[in-house]
């Protein structure tokens, strides 16, 4: 895959699947294939490890780039077992290993950070965070992609752990090869430092996740088309002026939220006196429907408006519960 412009060749030997009837990878047999690919093309290889046995087999074979999948990240017990296996390695081997930790399936920043901390405490300093999106809110938002980006979560992780390399996996995020390019550029525009993209010589014949894989030619074209923006602030006075406008608008928004909380508290008192339940589903649906209609008319993201309405409603409920 070096001809596609890759720095690392990744291949999942053990594929965690919901159904036992799905293709679950070739397993240990594929280790020799990865080693051969590494030696033939001079390209480092990487694979997913889900249990200590996987890790041991890979390390013994000389595979030094390993990733922890989303399902494993969500299980602190299993992450700890992998960390214990890493801890048992000699220092020279540990210094040569790169551990990549995918975000958990649900939008849980603490669990993601906790998995990284467990790996770091095991003596691994070369750690990469892989953002592959979240599935928790798709049913509510109507998102057509495989997962929801929720960009604020990986960006929050980067603020908390600035030394951790942040890489995006647009293949798993979108589940659609037609969207991989757009999401790749979005990730780079947000400051992500790498991409994990699925490529296959004949994508439609892939045994798993065929719809999200690019051909070698498509991958080459994508990498040539990407723009790699600079993180240096070059906006000058014009950008500073616009940022001041944003700050002023935000100040107004926060003052209105404060006022909304005050009114919510009064509503809570009235409900309490009238013996009403705090949560009024019909009223909530009325507000949400109105705001989504407003968003559609103005070309504003319905997904974003849905999140804002739900967040404001949660604040209101909490204010009323205090009374």
C-alpha cells in the first residue's frame, strides 16, 4: 500500500463482530502475512489486539504498531489486562511499541482518557488516539453516516492530553466511501494529525466493511486532493475583529441562558404547587418540532439544533428538580 501514500499498513486479523456468522478475520494465520508485507515493502504494519494473547503473538512476531478497538476501549477490565501484558514487557520492547486507542462506541470522554492512561501507566509513551465516531445519538439525530463525529469529544481529549497524537478514521466514521474524502478534509481542518483510511484492491469484494473502503486509485486521488492547513494563526486584524463579534454574541447568549434558568425555576415552583410532573412530553415535543422547523427554513443543521434543544431542556429539568 506504499503506492497509495501510506505511512503504516493496517490490517485487522481479529475482527470483533456482533454476529458470530460474520467474517471475524483470519486470526493468528495472518500474522505471518503482515510480517511478510512489512519486510517486502519496508512499511510498518499495524493490527488490532483485543486480548493479551493477541498482543503477545504480535509482539513476538515483531509487530510494533497495535490498536485497541472501540469495543475494547469501552471495557476497562480488558484494557487493564492489555496494559498488564504491556507492563510485563522489557523496557526496550516497550519503547518500540506504538499503541493506538480508538474512542469507545458511546460518547464517553472519560472512558477514552482512562484507557489511554492505563496504557501510559504500563510504560508506553508512544500513544495515538483514534477518533472513529460514536453511535449513541444516531437514532435521535437521523444521521445517515455509520457513526456521529461529535468533533468536540476528540478535541476535548486533545486539550486534556496535548501530547497525544490525534488521528481520524473517516472510513468507520462514515461507513460510506463517498463520504470519506469530505470527512478526511474536515478532520485535517480541525487539526487532526493523521488519517486511518481503509483501502482494498477490489473494495466491493472485501469480506468486511466493503462499502467504506476505497480502491488504491481512489486513495491516491484523495491524498493528492487534501489540503493540509497550518495551525499558525495568520488571520490578522480582520480575524481578531470577527472573534470579538463572536465573543459579544456569546455574552448575549449566556445572559439569555441565565434568564431562561430563572424562568425555568419559577415554572418548577408552579408545577410543584399544582402537583404536576416536571417532565411534560407534549410541551418538549412542541418546542423541539418548532426549532427543527426553524432550522430547516434557515439552512441550519437540524442535528446541532436538536442537541441544543436537548441540552437546554436538561438544564431546565435540573432547575425545576431543585425546587
